C-alpha cells in the first residue's frame, strides 16, 4: 500500500537518523491536498446524513454506534471450519470464552 501511495506521489519516505530500521512517512503537498479534499467530502456526507436529527438524537446515535463498535472489538470473526456444515455463515468467537456462535 505504501508503494502505491509513493507511486501516486501522495507520500514520501526517508530514513530515521536515530534508528535506521525505521522509515518516516510524510504526506507530499499533493497528498495533503487530497487529504483535505477527502475531509471536505466526509464533512458534507456527514452533514447530509444528519439532516433532520436533533442534537439529542445525534448524541444517542453516536452512543449506540460506539457501543456496537465496542461489541465488535470483543469478537474475533473467523472463517467457518467447514462451509458446508455452517451453510456459509461466519462464526464469531468471543475472545474471553473461546466459544463460537453462528452469525446470520
């Protein structure tokens, strides 16, 4: 991925003088312009999605989405051991219990 960004001249890399194993990655001026453009588009999309929502509804939605992300963080999604037996359903493994549950 880094090579592709370099080919498009969106980033540049240089050696770290204090540790030659590390490479410093920086956005080029073209990369900065693209990042700013993407941020502008993301803001426009976010505003369009939230038209008609009250501040309280937005706060509630944000809370629900944060809780959903936290729930996902507690799961490891793995490929089914045998697709035929599980009918192609992904299996979710809880990190703490190690048990698997089929997900639709």
